[in-house]
């Protein structure tokens, strides 16, 4: 009776029979590699916009994908049904970092490989990706900085000349808004360039601008590419 029940569970919905040991091996290996993905994400996102919930979900996603692929096997009816079921699901979670997309695909691909029995491909591919992310995953885009200046209209040329001379032409003018009495500038510059020139100069750029006279305010705004950074 027990053997009949086990065979019934194995062959449910016409899937290819798979031994219990092989089933455990596929799911456990997916979980182990999912843990490697977890460690890689934790290392490369430390100190930035690390999300522990998202990282844990990567392990779960890997195991679930391996389980689904194991169930489907080569059954066309099941695969079409699964595609139809997933097509109605809408994922509205915003991706905060472009690297998160890489980790999502990594988890799904490992799950598919383990579920299909491609253990060697899953292991070798994960080792290569892990090493690449370890070496290059912490590279950050240089944060762009906006310098917003509002001053009297009479100081227009003086401000433009000072910014050009202070940064040696490295600051790009993005916006210039004028009225009869006032003017507002917006210059864009890399954060590293801003810091380098302020270290070389005797005074910060804010002090130099206010020394001209007629300047209402100077705002320095960091414009990061990553949400929440």
C-alpha cells in the first residue's frame, strides 16, 4: 500500500518518475547555491542599500524554481499551465539597484539548472559569477553633484567666471534661469572632482561665491543613480 501511494505521488499529473534521493539532491543543492548567492549579495551590497528581506528571498526563489522545474520535468501540459499561471502575476516591487536584476536571474537560472539535473552547470556558473561579483560587484558610479546658485542678476558674469576658474572648466552648466533682478544657475560636476578642487583651493566654493556679493544661496545636491543611496 505504501509503495502504491509513493508511486502515485511520483507520477502525479504524468510527470517523469524521479527517485526520492534525486529529488532531495536537487532541492538541497539549489538551497546550498542559494546560500552562496545570499553571501555574494551581502558582500557586494554591504554599506549601501542592502535589503535583508530581498537577500533571503533569493534563497527561497532558488529552491522554489528548482522544485517547480523538477515537478514539470518534460511534461508539456504542465509547462504551458505554469506559464499561463505565472503570466497573470504582476510584480510591482521596484528594483533599487541594477545589480538586483542580476541576482534575480542568477537565482532563477540556478533553480532551473538544479531542477533539470544540470548540477555541473549550476556549480561552475555560480562559482564564476561569484568571483566576478566579488571582484567587480562593489564598483559604484561616481555620484553626480549639482551646485545650485541664486544671486542678483548683476553678478551673472562674475559667478560664471568664478565657477569656471575654480573647477578649471570641469563643471558643466545645466540650467540658467533669469528674471529682471535675479538669476539662478545649476552646475553639474562629479563628486570626486568637487572634493579634489576644494582640497586644492584655499576656500570652499561656497565661501568663494558668497565673497562675490549679491548671492542669496548656494545649494550642493548629490544626485545619486541608486534609489535610497
